[in-house]
C-alpha cells in the first residue's frame, strides 16, 4: 500500500555569490513540480517549494531533481564571450547572466535523491557549493556537480 507524503524544499547558497535558483522535482510517473525563480544571496537559506512523493509497500518510484541557477556577472574590459551568452547594460556597466545547472547520471537529465517516510513534513535542504550540490534530507544526503553552461574565463576558470 502506498502512502502519499509532502516535504518542504529549501535552498542554501554556500557559493559566496548571488544567484536566482529554480528547483524541479518529479516523483516517478507524476507530473513535474517546479519552483519559481527565487533570489538567494550568499549564505542565505530560502524555502522554495513543497513537493509530493509516495512511500510504502510495492512503491517503485524515485524522486528526481534538477537545479537551475542564474548568476549575474559584471564584465569589465575586452573578453570574448561564447556565442549565445547575451550582454545587458545595467547602470552603464556590462553584465551577463551565466546559467548554471546541476549534474545528473549518465543518459539522464535528472539527479535521483529519493525521499523516505522519515522526510515527510520536514525540510530537505539543497546546499549549493561552488562546484557541487548536496541534497540533505532527514533520511540521507546525496551530491552531484554544479557547473556553468559556459566557462566565460576558459584560461582561469570562473572562480
């Protein structure tokens, strides 16, 4: 017999940078739940959504996750940006919105971090570090990569 549960999801920004974050969650066979884009400053933790999932005898589903981010970077001097990375002017200065995303398993767009009955009505924290993401639930922790879609400073990295 399957039991329906819900859990809260919060994002903890441990990157030292300002981000706008979006979280997508899908329990196997259910429709995708997605948060709005939420601003999360350095060292802030912000609740972004509540998710639904099932546990119990004969349940075979898992919880699948995607984390998207946008980091606004001020660009100074002459640098060559990759095609498709638009520049915008803010207060007379050039900025780019660098898109980030969570890693996932081979052949999949989703990271699996399965919620258990112990996680019901509790908060799962998605802690974002400079190069990794940790899914921290009452029942356990899993991690994946966190990387930009473009490396705008290919010779020195973005950090």
